[in-house]
């Protein structure tokens, strides 16, 4: 659950950055400043896309009771093997 919250906070931070840069772009008068802000906006959009794509791969798959029991049995067997193997 903690990982999900951290991912949401990272996404919210990138979205907040995009909103701030876009607001600055709207209020900018000089063409050079508008171009620089537009480049920053594009970079922030790229970061948002990367963060959103990475979020999907970071989630663990849901485990059934049978899977959890099988994994626990495997860990126990590994522990016994390590403990009693010369």
C-alpha cells in the first residue's frame, strides 16, 4: 500500500509542475521566455508519461491463498535445506 501512495505522490508532483509551468507560459510576454517555458512543459510531460508507465509495472500481482501457502512452503523447504545441508 505504501508503494501505491508514493507513486501517487510522484504523479501529483509532476502534474503540479506541469500546472505551474503552464500558468507561467500563459502569463509570459517575451517570446524567448515563452519558448523556454514550452520546452520545460514538454520535458515535464515526458516525465509524466514515464512516471505513469512505470507505475503499472511496479504493482505486485494479487496472490491467492493457495499461492501464498505454496510460497511459504517453498521458503520453509529452502530454509530447512540450507540449515541442514553440510
